[in-house]
């Protein structure tokens, strides 16, 4: 990010004010008050309930139409989810290839290609979005709110609740358009929140860095706070990644995914152990555990345990092979444990006779 863009974003987010010179006069866009927010919500609600807009389709109607026409189906929704899962897996792979630049380049190209596929899918999913009643109402709400927040250089508002409806739509749209700034991307938020000068201000002031109450924070200020807290969690983690990973958004995403999956796995293991304990699980002839499930959800959790046990066995086998080079089947850790358990059962049966 160049210095001009970084400074522009910082000034915009820190002050919450945007200045513009229009026809030789200075105007500014200031943060909305609670009254202005309430007024914009009333405008939104009025449009939704106004019968004169009944010819516009709702989002629900648009979704049904897309399904009927085969433009966006349940199968395509499932495919979109698979693409997002694929992105997660690619980021994990990228994180694990930190020291392999050649492989990194290949993975980054795959990530970009997959994001392009997701973008194309989203285009089809929301192809009628800008023709829906809700979109129209939101657009009017947002433009009206922005118009209400425009003042002259002395701080006098250009519009109020009464004058807003008296101005032509074209005039208001023209004035509001003068205050449209480029959208702040996630990448830009992340760069600013982990680098000086904002990072130092954040470390000193935390949520007071903007000098205003939380309820008065703008959406952009809230976003910067959330990203700053995210990096706090990274720096404070006992598994803290290297600076190379922290400064690479895709790699850091991969690190987050690895941490999340590990946490989910540990939580499932804990819940399953509690389930087995409460159910009084019984052992089978080959070390299996038999549990009576009382619901489909509980049955799924038990099946997940079976998958987890299989993965743990494979991990133990891989570790043994890596240590010794080659291992006979009877010397594999899980096989040896099964043989030991069988011998113990046989000995117990003999003592009982």
C-alpha cells in the first residue's frame, strides 16, 4: 500500500470525517447521530411497506426464480461451499510450505484461480440482487443517511428530516456521490492494523484509540478494532507464528485454520470422552467401543470418534515408520496394543475358569 492511500485511510477512519470542495465551498461528511440513524431506518421501513414498490421482487422471490431457472440451485450452493473449503485447504498448505518458495507460487496461483471461480459463482447467485425491493430500500436508506451527515464548513447540516424529502433524488444523489471514497478492503484493514503508526497507537490506547464511546464508533472504526484484536490474539498466542507468516494474509489465514481445526478436534475429543463415560461404553473383541446412540446427532458424534481413532492410528504408524525406516505389521504401535489387550483378556478369562 502506498503512503498516500495509507494516510488517506488513517485520516478517514481516525476522524470519521471526509472533506470535499464543491463549487468552491468546503463541505464535510461527519459520523451519523443516533437520531439520523433512526430516521434512515424509518425511510427503509417505509419503502418496504409502500405498495407503490410492489412490482419489485423480494430477495426470497429472486431466490426461488433462480432455482426454477437453474441459475442458482442447491447443488451450486453446495459447490460454492466446496470451493470455500478448497480455499481453506490451499491456505493451510501454503502455511505449511513456508520455506518452499517454488511450491508457494503454485499454491498462490491456485488460490487466485479458486477465488475467481467463487466470484463467478457469487455473480450468478446475486444476479438479481440490485433488482430486489430490499436492495432498493437499503440503497435509499444509505444515500439518505449520507446526505443527512453532510455539513458546510461551519458545521451546519445541508439536510434535515423535513428538507430531505423536498430535494430532488438527482440533486441528493449528485451531492452524495461527491463523498464516495474507494472501499477499504480487508487487505488494507489488515495492513494498517498490524503496522505503524496505527499499531503503536492501538497498543497504547486499545479501544480508546478513537476517543469516543463504543456505541458511537463508525463501521470502519469497528472493523479496524476487530482486526487489531485479531493480531493481538496472534501475537499473544503460545503457538505464535513467525513474522513472515503474520505479514502474509494467506499464510496467516492458513495458521488460523490450523488452530481452529485443532481446537475443534480437541473439543470433539473431550465431548466424545464425556459421552462414552456417561454411556458406560463397552469394549469389543478387537478393542472397539460399542455405544448405544439415543439420537441421529449422537450417532454422528460416535461415527466422528471412529474417524478420529482411525486418524490417530495412522499418525502413530507414520511416526513409527519415520523413526525406524521399516516396521513389521506385528510391531506397529496399534497392532502391538491390540495383541497386548487380547492377551490380557485371555489371561483374565483363564483366571475366571
